C-alpha cells in the first residue's frame, strides 16, 4: 500500500469517527429520568413542561423536571418531582426573570433552605424549614439590602 492510499484511508476513517462522535453529542438529553416521558410544551406552544410516568399502582405521576412559564415566556417556577412529590430545589421567578424564591423540598414537604429576593435582586429573607415549618434563625433585609432584623422560630412559632 502506498503512503498516499494509506493517508486517504486514514482520513476517511477519521471522518467516519468524527461524524459518529458528533452525532452522539448532538442527541438531545432528556430532562426526564428513565421510565418517564417529557410532557407539555414550553412557550410559544405551551405554558409548562413536566416529566410523567406510571407509578406502581398504574397512576400517572410527575417524575423529573418541571417548568412553568409566565405568559411572556420567562420561567415562573422550576423544580423536580420524584414519584409525584416535589423534591429538591425549587425556584420561583418574577415575570422579569429575576429569582423570587428558592426552596428545598423533601418528599413533597418544605424541608431545608429558603431564600427570598426582592424584584431588584436584593435578598429579602433567608431561613430554614423542617417538616414544612419554619425552624431556627430567619434573617430579614430591606429592599436596599440592609439587614433589618432576625427572628427565631421553633416548629413554625416565632420565639424571638
């Protein structure tokens, strides 16, 4: 085999390999876990997207990414469902696209960090939930970003 034929075959092989790699990289990645199907449509064709699956009893439940949109097309709410219940971090947005709140859920219940923001982007409050109830020290700020006060909670009851 001459060097020219060898180079031509190697070039052809390189093109085939590169094409295969690019094709694999271009496959769209589903936001849904195995066994769940993406439903709904983002704007302009729809107002929300979610993942859905059959649970063991045969009921359709949300499972995976969920996004709800404002009429203008910006995200309104984004989070994850697991077996039909909110799970993990959920973010609510103002119509402008600015974050409004961040909350953690476990098994459908507020449980973890909460952060709120004013429409101008300054933080408004930060605290923790445990089993759906405010717990521990909550910090509050005014719209200019100055810390206003702290409050202490036990089982959703303000104690200071």
